[in-house]
C-alpha cells in the first residue's frame, strides 16, 4: 500500500520572490554576503539568513517560510512591511536606509 503524501503547492508569495529579493538587495548596493550579515540577531554574530540561502532564493530554487528569517531580511532591507517583498504589493514601502550596525560585518 502506497502512503505517499502529496506535494504541497508553493505558498502564494513564492512566485517572483527571488526576483524581488535580488532587486531590493541590488537597489541597496549590497552583496549577498553583506545582506546576510545584516540579518544577525542583536545577541549574535551569526546571521539568520546565510548568503548561500539568499543565493538559493534569488535563483528561484526556493523560498522562505514566514518567520524570523524573512522578517530579518525585511528589516535589513529597510521595509516597514513585507508586502512588497512577499507579494509585490506596492504599499510595502521602504522605511529608510539599512542599518549601520557594523556588529555583523566580518
């Protein structure tokens, strides 16, 4: 008897997410490594989103689960809301410039 679980469809925000992430990152003049470093929690120097993961998402091979990593990306990119990054919704405007906290830079 085959008890295979059907594959779940990607979430609604998956389509175009990588392109929007790459656009936001390059608009800020950041490399994938620099963006990764900006996702470090306050109490750590280990990023929530490694550069390899950013590369994976930008190339369209995957997408994030909603949670701390995607919120850290939004904050690092200066977004008040994740609406544009996740759905392309223009109401998700930028809050301002990226953090100047050097704590996470190598």
